[in-house]
């Protein structure tokens, strides 16, 4: 497999993630789409790292994984708080976030 195969896969995954963020109103689906976009970036980082023989891309992918884990934790906590307060996780029906 060549570098182009991995970059194509990364671009497809990123496109699916962007489509999910732009078209869905459910906050959980939006969070999953953001995770998909971060994983697509990881595929690209690791592919470039592998084909250039350096470890920098793999180290960067490790930090992106840590960022994705913290983003998922904080995002899910916010979604749960919004659901408890307003009874929905639909982004179109959210009224106020300051209460």
C-alpha cells in the first residue's frame, strides 16, 4: 500500500466526519463525527510518519488521542447536563446555555 492509499482513506473519513457535523442536529452524533475527524487526522499523521521513517507523526497521533479522550469526556458531560436541564440533545432546540 502506498502513501496515497492512506491519505485517501484519511480524506474519506474526514469528509464523513465533516458531513456528520454539518448535517446532524443530535449533539451525540456531532461528538462522534468530531471523533471521526480526529481519527482521520491520526491516520494521516501515522501514514506520513511511517513513509518518512520518523517518529514525530506517531508522537503527535498519541497527543491527538489524548485530546480526543478529554474532548469526549468533557463533551459528554456537557451533553448530559444539557439533557438534564432541557430534556433534549437536539442542537436546534437548545434555548439558553447560561442557566
